[in-house]
């Protein structure tokens, strides 16, 4: 019984972390789409929201900061 409880906790933790990272990535992708369409001001808002949500994937976080810098440059 205890093994199942530990397994359920680990599984729940994985899904929570996955949802957090997915929403971070989704926000960043929307920011990128907005910038490509010419609305860099709105894109900045989405990139900043993605940074607020955060991710443990440093490559993704680095890419978001890079895109945020590009959006500010265009503004």
C-alpha cells in the first residue's frame, strides 16, 4: 500500500511539473506568434508571463529570454 502511495505522489508531481512547463512553453509560443505578426508589445507580455510561470528546462528558459530581448529590441 505504501509503495502505491509513493508511486501516486511521484506520478502527480510529474503531471504538475509537465502542466507548468507546457503552459510556460505555450505562453512563449504565443509571444513568438504575436511578435511575428508585428505586435511585439503584446509579445513581450506573453514572454514575461512565461518567465513568471517558469520552467526547469534551462534551454527553454534561455530561448524565452532571448526572444524577450529581441522583442524589446524591436520596440
